[in-house]
C-alpha cells in the first residue's frame, strides 16, 4: 500500500469515526492490513510518542517482517534509533549509579535528586 492509499483510508476512517484518535486508527488499520508496513511504522511512531517504547519496538519489528518497501526501511531506522536511545539512557543511569556508589564509598553523603 502506498502513502496516498494509506492517507485515503485514514481520511475515510476519521469521517466515519471523528471521535477516535490516531492510536485507534493505526491499531484498526494493522488489523485490517497486517502485511502493510506503513501501518506498523505509524503505529510504532504513535506508541513512541506516547512513551510506550516496548510497544513501539514491537510495531517496528512487525513492519520489518512485512517485506522490503520504503516503510520497512523507515521502520528499521526508527527501530535502531529507539534501541540506541534506550541503550544511551541505560548507560547514563548506570554511570550515575556508579558515581553515587563511588561517593558513598569515599564517605560522602549522597543526596538523591
């Protein structure tokens, strides 16, 4: 499915269901078109915007398995970018934890933020 077809489906959906949000549309779309990478990619983006990183990664992975098109490639990039972001946060947290332990072992008083 190309972008134009996808956008027509989205417009038609909102004409029928104006009270629904993007998440509802993307979830409905991937149920109807499970092999369309464009739907999984946008669902992943929506989950990521909402801070639901595990759901986002899952949606991006599903987009990758639908075949090779531009949205599968976009999903691959988004997937890896999100993994890097999570890894950097974990490294930063580990570094902060180590800094706190080093201060504590040196006899410093550690005041949590």
